[in-house]
C-alpha cells in the first residue's frame, strides 16, 4: 500500500517523476510477465508438453527478459533515490 501511495504521489508531482513512474510500471509488468512465462515453461516441460530443446531455448529467452527487467527496475530506483536526496 505504501509503495502504491508513493507511486501516486511521485506520478502527480511532475513530468520528470511521472515518466520514471511509467518506466517503473512497465519494468514491473515485464518482470511479472517473464516470471510467469518461466513458470509456465517449467510446468509444460515437467508434464512433457514441450521438448527439452524448445524448453532450453525459450527459458533462456525469458531469463534474459527477466534479467533486463530487473536491471531496469534497479536503475529506475537508483535514479529516484538520487532525485529525492
């Protein structure tokens, strides 16, 4: 709840923070989507619905997306910390 209130406050406090909040929301969405996709792939592979080759290829792609989203989140949070000091 506090994070949501803080996001709303920053989003309404100016275009600079508003843009960062949009970027933060996008990165959070990408992280959640990639984590869900990884879970689904793991489930499909454990049930034998996809081949190990397809699993390895797809899991690698989603892990890269997840890592990129985490990196984006960390960068945005760092910029917010610097701006609020």
